[in-house]
């Protein structure tokens, strides 16, 4: 009988689980709340208990699994299977995640950074179409992502895949990382709002976005894109600027790596084809000629499921 | 007895050969002129004859070799072992290089793009220290290079590693590729001269570089760097601008790939530590925080030998 995989997507509010086939088809899934109390010391025991409980419920044994893979916030030591500095989990000290989970479940365990794991998911079962070279960008509160070359995640010395920190405007907006001009400072949900507020200040014409900003109303990235779709002149200018930087970043990923696809996901990408078309226009302005025709810019397809599916794929390395 | 490798570095004026150990130590080397007459139809037969002639001279047999690797200009089909569009060789149609050389020498043959092959050489036996993740940038007439992640060259859909076409100044200088603002347009030997001419036009103070430019003297990239080292104020501004773009590009390679080393070679890099220090300053301004401390910017060490050594390493894939 074919063996199964377990994928775990560990987040600050919920922990998602899935049992998948070797081919990444989800067969069972469930989730639990993340208990970050007591310096996050309940998290790993909760994961172990939840897996064991569900295996019992489904009448499955550890031998039926190739392994467990998990995506986590924080800095991961891939070989040791430890995690450190995951502040939204209250993990301030080194956590021996691999050792504890293997001991608690009797199933082999692999762990990687959550953004990398989502990239693996979109590459495997989503817009990446299981190609060897895929770049994944997720536009959320921040801008994260992951890079797959020759079928493998790029970690480099540990920070590989920090796609949100490509500098697209030297000397520009201050980024959370301390530098000025990172993609994240313009194309994250908060970045879009910042661009909107700045451009509203200098804008003199008629615009609903301008009016809302002046009235002190809450402006969101979604609102900016919605107004742009309705032809609000200021919102269109904001979206154009954001897409310019995104297109530049995509062009640079393309010219360096020439992946088959650059996949854009995360909350801001909910703007869909409207966003994609404008990013593509700038990509075509900036990318190396042969890259324009061989690297495709695409929207992510898996949404929240990218995490558990990509996590499950980490365990494929235990397949013999 | 240990088997050997043959490396071939095919250029527009000379073809360099080397016999190396499995560890990349050069044991023999020689070169011949490239005969590009008759649509370059003599090149492959000349390579075959030269290899066979030298094997006879050294009393070596094909069985003593793991394989032959070659770096070539033009577009390479890695699997088929064909080359097309190598205009400085007069190769306008598809050349079945692998088929012909394997038939003519009875040794297995692998081929890749010359910039990629030089990257492999610097990574294996040069400044890359045989690490798994290395970026190589060569500043010559153009700006080329190659990217190694997880120990393998990045080809993507074929154009991976076009490091010279990272856009560092959208809307800037027109590049040979047709885009505006590529690194190549500023940091190649011709790019440096172009920056010098442009900045000389607007410069009003005392400067030998300004004077030479105004007098219509020939200005080279080397001269610009030499004058900058002598504290010529205009030359210093030119070098600062070039290093700013180079530092930005290195920071973006670093933030995306976090390699252990970004290695800078080619003619312009003859400016040495003087160039490196200024590139590092800008790298430290733009790179993601953990990348600043984990990715090192280094000068290439192998010079012209990177080509034959890297080419030889291509044949390691035939080792069983």
C-alpha cells in the first residue's frame, strides 16, 4: 500500500494539519488553535497529541507514513531540526522540534521556514506545475517567498529567498529590516497603504481615495485596488507605482534565475488579474529579452493550503 | 589509477585546453588559434585533432579520461549538446558539438555557456572555495556571470545567470539587450567609460579625467580607476557611481540567494581591493541584515584559467 505524508502548517493563531498521498492529494485535514502561553511550551506537545489522536481515529499506524513535514515562523536549522526566534509563537529560545516530534510520534520529521514551505506547495500542486525552477512571492503584511532552482529550495547561508528585501528604490521607504527601498516597503499590504497616503498628500484632483484619506478613514490595500478598478485616478496611480516595483522585482528574479514561473500569492494578490496584468507590463519593460517569453508571471492557486501541502512535501526526502 | 578530465575553453580568438585531475589540478595545458573561417566549420575538427594529437603525445588513451567539458559562446542545448548563435565564432546554424567530439575522440563530452563555466571554475578552485552557493559576476566588455545554488548551476529555462541584466536604474542607460538601466550598461568596461563621459560633461572643477575627455583622448575603464586611485575628483565620482550600482546588484543577489560568496572577476575587477571596498560599502547599505554578515563579496582568483577548470568540472557528471 502507498505510504502517506503528514503536513503541518504552524502559525501564530492556528496549526493546520493534513494527511496527503505521496502525490500531494489531501485525504484528511484538521486544525487546532495555537496556544502560545508559557513561552510557547505547549505548541510541540499539542502537535504531537493532535497527530497521535487523529492517527488513532483514522486507525493508522506510524509505519504507514513516509514522514511529517512542517512549516514554521522563525529561523530554522534544517539539519538539527531546531527553530529559534519565532516571536509570534513566543519561542525565544531554541526549540528541538524535530527531536521531540520524532520521539512523540515515531515518524520521521523535517522542518523549514513557512514562506519556503508555501513556495514548495505552490510549486508542487499549484501554479508552479511541479517545474524545476519557480519563484514564489507572497504579498501579505510583509512580503515573503521562496525560490526553487533545479527542483530544490534555495537556502544559501540560511536567508535565501528573502524576496521581499530586493531593493527596488534605493533610498526609498524605510523597511522593517532597517534598509531603505525594499520591495516589502511598497508591495506589502501596509506598503500599499503607505504609498496611498503619501501620494494622497500631493494629489490635488478629484478622488474618492483622496477624500477618504483626508477624512481620516481607514484605508486598506484592498480598498486601494477596489477603487483603482473603479477608475479612481489617485488609486490608479498608487496601483501603478506598486506594480512598477513588483514588475521590476519580478524582472530581476527572471533575469537572474529564468524560472518557468514567478507565482504571486498572499492577501494583496486577491486583486487578481487586475494586479497581474499591470505587473506583467512592467516585467516586460525590465526583463532580459529571452526571459520575457520564457518566464511566466502567475497568480497563486492554492491559497491557505499551500502551507500544509508544501510541508507534506518536505517529508518526501525520507522516501526510499 | 585516477582518471583525468579535459577542459576546453572555446573563445573567439583562442581555444584553451587543459588536462586536470579529478580534483581540478591542471597537469597539462595548451592552446590553439580559433579558425572562424568558412562559417566556423573548422572549429570542431580542430578541437578533435588537437585533443587526439596531445593524447598521443602524452601517451594517454580515451579510457583514461572521465570526460571532456567545454565552455562556449552562444546558446547551448545542454541535453543535446548543441550550440547555436555564437556569432564571434561565425556559428549561425546549430552545431552538433557533442555528437562530433564524442565520435572524434571516443570520450564523453559535456558543454555549457562560457560564463557559466567560468562561474563553475571560480566556485570549484577559486574564490568560491567549492561552496554550494556562489554567484559569479564578470565585468568585461559586457557583464556576464553564473549562479550556483545547492551545488548546481542555475539555468532555469535557459537564460539563468544573466547577472549583467539585473536592472539597477529603471529608465537609465540603453543596454545592448534593448532595455534601459541594466547593470551591464554601467559596470562593464564600456559602461564605466560611458558614465565617465556623461559625468565629465556636467563637471566643472579641476580634473585630469575631465581634461582628457574634453581633449578627445581615449578613455578606458582602467584609466578611470587609476585616476580615481590618484584622487582625481571626477574619476572618484565615476567610480562611486559604478560601485553604487554594483553594490546594489550584489545586495539583491545576496538578499535573494544568500550565497557564501559573490565573486567579482573580469577586466574591470583588475582595480582590485579599491573596487571591492567601495562595492562592499554599498552592499552593506542595501543587503538584508543577515546577508551582510553571511555573504562575502570577493575578487576572483583564477583569471583566465577559470574557463578551462570550470569546463573540466562539467565532465565530473560522467564519473560513476
